[in-house]
C-alpha cells in the first residue's frame, strides 16, 4: 500500500487552515485519510470510525465508491471537498464523511468482519 506524502501534507494543511484544528491533529487525521485512500486505490475495504455531525460515533466498513453507480442529489458539486464519498459495506449504501471528523482507521476488513457487522446491525 503506497501512501502519498503529497496527500498527507495537502490534507493536513487544508485541515489546519479551514477547520481550525491543531497542527498535530491535522497531520494525524491526514495520515488516517491517506491510509484509507491507499487501501481504496487497491480496492480494499477498511474499517473506520468517525464522529457524525450530531456527535454520535459511527464505525463503518468503507469500500471504494463506485461513482458510476451513484448520483448525488444536485450533482457532485454537492459533495464538499472536505468530505470523502465511500460505499458502506454494512448498510449497503453510499455515505460521505468529513475528513476532519475522522477518529481512527482500523485496518483492512475481511468478508467475515463485514458479515458479522451485518448480523449485528
């Protein structure tokens, strides 16, 4: 899994200036985001945790989004650049999350992990 340092520094800089978080927190979240992007570039599903807008913690099995199969309401201009669009393997639907709200990246998910999560949900 190749991680692009360009993505890390671009996102860290954007988080620092646009979201107003500390430099160390911005770099930490940018590293998490870079790991997700690298895994998605290889077609892997990853388990991530982030804080929803209402303050709830969501754990999601995020697969690379299939843009050809998804139409945003009003077009792709409605997906802010601060958000990342993925396919939620458990809910079986498209989701987007704000990069600034990432909490953790828990590695690559297996089919067994996703089946277990579907049984619980």
